[in-house]
C-alpha cells in the first residue's frame, strides 16, 4: 500500500528545517548576523564579547524548529507517527499564526518600534502557520 504524502505539511517541514538551518547560520555568522537578522543589539554585543548565551539561545531555537519539522514530516506521512502528533501540530500551527499576527502589536505595546525585521518575520511566520493549518485540516482525520 502506498502512502500519500500531504504536501502542505511536507512543505511546512521544509520551512521549519530551513528556519532551523538559518539559526545555525546565525551562530556561525556571529555578531553581524545576529544584528542583520534582528536578534537585537544586546545579543549581538554579547556575542562580540564571546559570551555563550546568544549561541545557546539560538541553538535552542534551532532545536525547537528541527523538532517542529519532524512533527510536520510525521503529520505529512513521510516518517512514522510521533507521540501526540495531533496536539503538537495544533500547537505548532498556533504558535506560527499567533507569532505572525501578534508580534508587531506586542512590540508597539511595549513601546518599541516596528522595524523591517518585525514586519518580515511576522509575515513569514504567518505564512508558515497557514501552510501548517492547510496540512493540518487536510490530515485531521488520520492524525
């Protein structure tokens, strides 16, 4: 019997894995990359000073994104099921969507300014969330 792969969740897996790899690239790229990708001046300066916590935080984000990629692959039917796949995919989808729509207003509410990073990262996260949502809806009955 041939398994039909859910393309939106397979694409979601690729998107999350790409974001994870980008975070690893930020670690390798150092302070200039932390600045360019909007991590903030505090993390960039800490990286310049040789502190490890910016790398640990960024590595943690990459690990979460790789995990999300694995769950999307499982949901897509590319790999075997993972524990609590349905709940995990609902949570992953919700995080992407909420991050996409709530981040810019949160920045403004805290007295910050909406930078190009805030706009672009919010749009990207919202897009990732929509891709996951489409796949989740399509696979809901088999998860």
